[in-house]
């Protein structure tokens, strides 16, 4: 929805983690953007309004590049490249995801763009 007329510049990546013990899935979105912190807060607010039955405010995390590096302990020259890591990983916390669970994830994301670019143009 374009009700706030914000020009988003960034990349959205979809991922699902798998909890083998509970046999549950956690589909979620990572969004790397060059927009302001205030615009990101507005995006979170709209997201929470859109799906209140499943989205939790506690699960939303807005952080800049510096904060990302503090939390993960990893240096990144380009936060946008991190999105591709999330959408292509087949190992979750040093555990190989079982093939039946991977199949479920791949089927769920069938015909869905796992990576979507916003406001970026090829130069």
C-alpha cells in the first residue's frame, strides 16, 4: 500500500527457519534499506496493523549496519548482500535442515520471489 508516499530503497528477503525438536517452521522477512529509522518504524507499525494475529512487536528488529556488526560480530561491507545469505542458507545454527523440512520450505516458497528489490536501478 502506498498511503504514506515513501520511496523505499532496499531489498526484501524471505526465509524460514526450522525447529527440529518442535517440528515447527518460522517464516520471516529480512529487509535491508537505506531509508531513515523513522520510515522503518512506520513500516513496522503498518506491518503490525496488517497482520495483528501473527505479528509481534517484540519480533520486529530495526538496526543499522553498526548495530548489525555489534550483534553478529561480523563485519559487512554491504548489508544488502546479507539478504542473499538468509535466502540461500540450508543450515540453521550449525544443524543441517532435514530434507523433508527443506522440501516443505521450498514448496511454501514456490512461485514466491524470495528476494525482491525496491527502488534500486541497474547502473
